[in-house]
C-alpha cells in the first residue's frame, strides 16, 4: 500500500525561522489531508528547511499512526536538493521522475551540512523497511492537482514561518 506525501517549507534568511506545510493521501483514503506549522528550529537555508519539512510531515504521520500500515511512500517536493539528500540516504529509495517536474539529478557523492545529515538520519529511521520514491514537483505554478497542493502547502508553511518569527521577536523584546 502506498502513501503519498507532499511537503514544502518557507524559510526567512534574516531570522532563520521556518515553517512547513504538507499534504498526504494514502491508498484507501477518500481525500488528502493538509497539515503543518512552525519548524521550531533555526534553519541556515531553504534546503535545510525543505528537508526538515519533509521529515516533519513523515514524523507527524507516524505519530498519529497514519503511516504504519503503508509499505511504500511517495515523497514529492519542489526542492531538488531535499529529494537528492533523501535518495542518497535511503537504500530503498527510487527516483520517480514525472513529466511535469524536473528530473532529479544523480550525484555520485553528496556533501551534507550537519543539519541535513541529522535530518537524513532521522528519515532513515522513520522510513526503514519501506520502499520510498521521490518526485520533483515544480513550485509556484498555476492550475490544479500538484500545483494546487504545492500552493496550499506553501501557504501553510509561510504561516508557520511567520508564527515562528513572531515568537522569536516576542522572546527578544
């Protein structure tokens, strides 16, 4: 059984605050669900935020038992870097390019930041024993389907980033 997860992040380079948004739909679900919030950690760049957003989505689904019965996971993102990191980290990961997305470039060796390494290790633990597919979805496009999901997740992530920025400003006031 397959569960599809789309995750997106919003990152502020000035405050290092980030938010995440996700959409998921599993085999047997009538419709997909959206969820997200503040990442609650400082992210150095948008690539770290995007990878952390994917990990937050997967962790949230595990915590509410939504993923336990699925043996295959399709992870979709508009971040080629995050998808490359996942592909390199997981032995059971396959690239599932789509005509509407960019091809995920293969890199023989990938150098990870400490934050990317920590997040990748966390994803390996969460996704152990599952077949994982990664697919790029072009961000900020018009239309329905994947584009609607991307825009919706982006908006949820933006609200989470703003919320985290406001918390930091209050804390330092």
